[in-house]
C-alpha cells in the first residue's frame, strides 16, 4: 500500500465556531492505482488533497505514506516528501503563466 488514511478528521475554527470539514475519512491507495476525488463544491476535496499532499495537518486520524506515519514529522521531512514522493495533476491550468 502506498497511502493510507485512517479515520481522518479536519476541523477549522472561525472565532468560537468549529466547522467540521472532513469527518472520519478512510482511504487506501495501492501501488499503481489511479484515483479521482470528486464531489460538489464545498465537500472537502481541496482540504483532503492538502492533507494528502502534506500541506496541512489533520485534526485527528492517521496518514501513512509508504509505511511512514506522517504524525509529528518535521517540516523539512514533509518538504522532502512533497518534493520526491507526491505529485498532483491539476484540473485547470491555473498555475501556468
């Protein structure tokens, strides 16, 4: 298995209000497997991609990438993981100048 998400939750706090965005997400991606994350606007797709891409931390749950638990990993190690192990195919060419 390449990627495993176990019971992932992500909440954002707006003042005194807690906004749950991801609620107990489980996902397993096997080597060579292709996946698509789809859903309506506001359903948490970007939040999930940011967690998978090591750009954000979950409120709770486990992320395991190629057997490495990503909890408590240093910012430098996360940058190395993003540089060497994670790639994204964007839907739009928004980043091209």
